[in-house]
C-alpha cells in the first residue's frame, strides 16, 4: 500500500484510495463523540479492518445468517433480467466487501459483453477490495476494474458517472443507517443518477424474531468475535487498551424500532485508556457500548422510503418466504 498519492495499481486493477488522508481525523471525531456520550457507542463502519472483513465473510456462510444466502438466491434468479439490456456501462458496488456477489451479474452478462463492462467496487476495506478484485480477474479476464477505497456514505462524488450505471447496494447495509440517514443517502445517490441508471438495493425484511436473533447470535460465536473486533480496531488506531475479555457480545431485536441492536456489555468494572484521545474511560459493569443497528423492513416501509427519496421502484425481487428483497430503483 502506498503512503502517498491517491491512485495506485495492483496488477491490472486500478485503485483510488481517497480514505487514507481523512481516516484519522474521522475516527478521532467519531470515537471521541461516541465514547464521551452518556450512552456509549462506536459507529459500525469501524468493524471492517482486515480481520473484521474476514470475520464478516465467515458470518455470511454461517447456517444462522440467512441474509447472504437469501440475497444470493434472489440475485441468481434476477441477474439475467437485470443485465438483459445492460452493456457498455459501469457496475458500481457500494460497500462491496469480499463476497463476490457481483459474479452473478457478470455470469449473466456472459463473456462477450464482459470487455465493455467496468466493475467499480467501493469499500472502506482495502484488503477486501484487493482480494475480491484479484479473485474476479482470475474468473473474468478482460474485465476492467476500478477499486475505490472510500467510505461510500461520505464520498459518493468519487464514483465516476460518465457512463450508464447499475449501482448495487447489497446485503441490507442500508439497514445500518438510521431512518434519516437512509433517506438522505438515497437522495444523495439519486442526485448522481441519470435517467438510464438503476439503483439496486437489498433490504432485509421483517420476519419472526427468533430467526433474526439467531442470525446475530450464532452458535459458533463468530458474530461475537466480529463485534469485539471493533475494540481491537480502536486499540490499534487510537492507542487504546480495551480488553476484549472484559466485554460480552449482546444482540437482540428491538421490536419498537424494527432493528437488531448489537452492543458490547462490560462484564466487570473496567478502565480503558485511549491515548490518542487523552481519554481515561471508566466503564461500569453492565454498561454497554452500542456498536450496530441493523434495521429490518416491511414492504410498506421500503415503498415509503423510496418515494421520499425521489425515486421509484422499477422491479421488486424477493425469495418465496419474503425474507429478503432486492429492489430496482430509478429516478421518478
Ligand atoms: C452487512 C452490515 C448488513 O447488519 O446484518 C452481520 C453486518 N453484523 N452480523 C448486518 C453484520 C452482524 C450486516 N451488514
């Protein structure tokens, strides 16, 4: 990884890293706001360092974690329809991670259209981007890839929009935003779209509470490791000394707000030093640090959100149980 310059090349893939310069001031601001508050929190985007991204990939193949499998099955069936009239354009994926969902689209395009397509993954995790891109190039030689290391919620303007685009926002990552941010984010994306573009958004739908809670409390404890990893990120980035064993993973469905909440709950009184914030944090037994919200949606909720954002639903793809939805949006 280069430490200066924004553009770099790894083999045939071009990367633009716009995150580096801003990362430090962002994490300082976010963590100090979150941990100085009376109800402590850390933004969920800090889960995804190299280890966190790997743990998330592990979560995706857990038997309890239904969203990935379900969304994949929907993508597989809908990809031929989505790709039907799409050629010579860019496939943008916001928060692409490493799980290669985009393969379904590339497979549906077929080898003859591949060289006219460009894949633009945008992710905060450089390691996830590099790995995913290398993997894709092996499978689809000739595919052009422009990887953008960025927090897509802040730096949408770095994504090219000079060609026809399919923009993917999968995995129900939209569920990590609160209501206000969801609407704002959709509006931001809409503002970068042309009439010919489509925006494909994955929504995890409401379903029995036990099913949802199991997905965030897996038997093997991978989600627990993933949750605690955020403390290791803070330790490394801000010279802190959180002891992960002093915290327990807690995840439950908040029925009033239709969301899974993840917290880290102190299992004893503990003192944490965060050197770079010059902060000595006293955390009492049973106090929690809120690390993630993952909202679950109703069909009505999705429709309302889309309407408010100035877009319309062109297609709605779902699995037979209605557990997950992939909506294809366009400008209204
Ligand atoms: C990819 C962010 C949507 O909320 O389900 C998985 C992250 N957190 N297990 C989700 C996650 C705990 C995931 N998102």
